[in-house]
């Protein structure tokens, strides 16, 4: 063993030359770690682990699934809340238009033939907005308020030939039907604007309910004027006790 080998690291630093403003350390200068430290570093989990364990993957997937469920649930709640708010606004606007119609005509929109359509739709017992009666009753109020009596989405001289129930007028009107409300395209079904109107559509995709049943029979319906409602996407008939209509958006 040479003298250089016998020198400690400190001695090597002390005998090293100085160039400019920094130290120049001899190339033989090394820092030797204890044997135990080198052994630990060689087997560190940081270096040895190259993949997730199965349990870790399951935990990650579970967390992602829970978060996705929370996001979807929140989005669904927001959509439903927005639909209810829009239905409340539309019901208020249509109700105001019905008042204007009554001011000019002396009555609220009502099927000219007693006990049909608007008189027959009873909100106390009928909760399925997909039925034909819902559609027919909503068309009565649509014709009355829009002036579009042949349901082609335009008010023209052709509409002078029809009553608000769609029957032919003899003689026809001498002028265009009065328009009391402009229905937005998304309030009418079908969405295809080239097709005739089938019903007034609520934000949940079903027909609004419109009824004058209480005028025909005080035991039916709710308001002596008219009932206007959205079933909020429900299709179940009210029972006794009634747990259905409290969930509707309505004018009573």
C-alpha cells in the first residue's frame, strides 16, 4: 500500500492544490459509504418497486368510481332543478296569457264541446302525461293562445277556418285569430319544426296538463278557472292519500 492510499480523505483535501478561487480535489479522492449504507440503498423500495400492487389498483378504481358517481348525481340534480325552474316560469307565462284571452273573450280557453278534452282531463285522477287526452287538451289551449289553429306553427288566413278544438268554423272568422302567446320551439312537440304541433311540451319532455274540469264538475280538478301543470316527469295517477300531485309543478 502506498502513502497515498494511507492518507485519509481530510489529508487529501489539505494537500490538494488550489486553482483560481476554487478547490481542485485530487482524482483519487472518494467518499466511501459504510457497507451497511450501501446495502440499504441497493434494496430501497423506491428503486425496487416498478408497479402498483393489485390492492392499490382496486383502491384507485374504487375512488374514481365514487367520484364519478358524485359528479353524475350532482349533474342530474342540477338538470332536474333547472327543468323545474323553467316549468314554473312557463306555467306563469301561459297562465298570464290565459288571463288576457279571458279579458277579450269572456272565458278561459275551453273545449267548445262540453265534457270533452279540457273538461274531461281531471288532475285529481289522471297523472300520465303520455295519454292522448293530455295531448288533446293542451292543443286546445295552444290553438287559443297562439292563433295557430291548424297546428302548422304559423298564423295565416287558413286558421280562420278552425275553432280552438280544431273543428271547422262555419262561417269562418273574418280576420286572423288573435295571438296571446308566442310558444318557443322547445315548448312544442315534435322538435322538428316542419311537422304539425302535437302538444305543448314541458321541460321533462311530456305534455303539459291543462284542464277546465272544475268548471264542468266541482268534484273534479282544483281551480274554478283552469288547472295548468307539469307532472315533473312522473307518469303515475294520483292515489288516496295523494303523494303524486305534491311533486308536480302546478298553478294551484
